[in-house]
């Protein structure tokens, strides 16, 4: 049985929702429906930054990992952490995964700062995910919150965290990339 580890923040954890409505659980359902015998592990922690993710990743790498979905960075953006620091932390996480599990498929989920935020930071932040995906030759979800961010009806009352319907879109974005990798293995 193969393992898919979702390593992320509150978006992955399914903040404010039952675990079964978080997008990793929805991916588990899609896997089952498609006839794949893979186990999904949700290692999402609300509030996690790339720095705290780097700190905790080693303990998750001790087990079997065939697919590693890296979905961190949203909290870095919200806190204004320099894009260079976010990029370095994500690179170190990718390096650790490649070192410990060289055969694992890595999927990087991109994040963006809303266009309403002026200045260079939003552009640098958006660009860092694409650059990391290209540099490391890993699969890429361009923007995990595509079609969800800023859409009131797809978010909890806080306007930041996806509701159950929003989580379905996160699952769809991720499944599109994951399914391609699964088919390559056949």
C-alpha cells in the first residue's frame, strides 16, 4: 500500500470543519473511487508557517512516503515573511524529502497574495512557488485556492478558510495533478 502525505497548514487540516471534509480526506475518497489502494495522511497543522513546517518535517519522514504534497506558505504570506525566507524553507523541506525518500513524488501547492495587496511582495511571493517547482522538477498546483480565495460563499465566516464546498475545489486542483502522477506509475 502506498502512502500520500499532505504536509500543510490550516487549509490542509480543514480548519473549522470535520476532518472528513478537509481536502486530503476528499482525495482519499477519490483514490478509493478510482480503484487506488493508497493511504492518505493529513499532516496539516493550523497556523503552520514554512519555518515551523521545516522544524517538524523530519518526524513525518520517518515513515513510508510515496507522494509528498507540500502545501505551506499561506501563513508566511499573511505575516509578511520575506519571500526569500519562505523559498529557502520550502527548498529545505523539499531537500529533506528527496534525501529521505528519493523515489517519492513531490507535489508543491502554490499560494498567492491577493492582487489587492500592492507592491513587489505579492509578485515575489507568487513567483517563488513556480520557481521552486521548476528548479526541483516537482509537480505543481499553481494556486491551491484558485476560485476559492475571496469567494464568500466558499469560505467560512472568517473569509480566509474554505468551507466544505471550498475544500472540494482544493481537492479538485490537487487531484488533477496527483491523478497525472498516479497514471504515470501504471
